[in-house]
């Protein structure tokens, strides 16, 4: 008896290969994002803050939104701890800078703050490795624009 593959089985096979290859590419970026890289990013952000006399908290999350690394400078105010973590989680969840939400609120779109994980304050930036989303960094403790500058310094 001769077996003939139906056209839809070719589609399923192609889709399976596509998913497998996409998963392998994503795994490559995820593997590149580890504790050592998180510490390196935090060090760069911290150096920028120290150079400018700012006392900040730094949070780095992976693409799943889990905290990978956290650091608080001596003298950074206690509220900056959760603020940095939430900024990182927000930038990660929406894969965009938290400044986007801040700008949106300034333009009158206040409803955006009702969305889960939205932090409408500058200082959270997504981390992109090899063109793929890998996580985010959140900074708090200085003025919002200064927090953003520290996050950007980490990614430069």
C-alpha cells in the first residue's frame, strides 16, 4: 500500500520546523543573558550614577520578568527598591521604555496606567540581544530622566 502525505501534513511539518528554529534563536539570546551580563549592565548603570552623584537602585529582569540581579547604592532611598524592580518589569512586559507610558500620560492618555504592569515613569528599558528581547533594566533613585540616562548608559 502506498502512503501519500496530504498537503496539510506538509504545512504542519513546516510550522513545526519554523517553531523549532524560532525557539533555538530565542534560546541563543536567552543563554547569552545570564547573571554575569546582568551584573555588567548594573555596573555600567552604577558607574554612570556615581559619576553624576546619584544614589540609585538597579533591577535587571529576564524575558520572563523574573528578577536576575538587584543592587542598591548606599544612601538610595528605600522606595527606589520596588520602583526599580517595577520599572524593569514594565519595560519587559511591554518590550518598550517606560518613558513611552510617561509620555502617553503627559499627552492626556491617563487610562494607560490602569493596565497591569504599566509604570508611567522613566527609567525602565528593554534589553535586546542579537535582535531578540532578552529582559529589561529598571533604575530608580534619581530624577526620572536621570534614571533613564543610567539605564541607557548600561545598554550602551
